[in-house]
C-alpha cells in the first residue's frame, strides 16, 4: 500500500506500508515492514520486522510517537 502524504489517517496492510513523504498522527500497521520516506511524527507504528524512516522520527515539539516491533496486532501492541 502506498500513500504520498498522511495526516490523521489510519492504514492497515497485510505485508508492507510505504509512505512516500511525511506521516503525521497516523496509525500504520504491517506484518513485515513500514517505510516512511519523509518524517514520522505522532501516532502509532506496529510492524513485524522492520521500521525505516528516511528523515526524522519524532519532532522538536515532543509529539508522542509510539513504535511497536513484533507481530502486528499481537502482544506487542498496547
């Protein structure tokens, strides 16, 4: 699943999530990997194996960004 820009949206993908620019306050879930080609700030990321953020993870304002590695939807998610 590919999106160019996310803001206050939720997505679920069976295997991978690719965001081509920034993701703000998004919920991203993938069984294998999540890749954000821009900034990732706020929201929740749940992925099974790999998280790749090309720019910044978080922001200077201190927005809460939760990251859970492990099986998507499994015990690692709060």
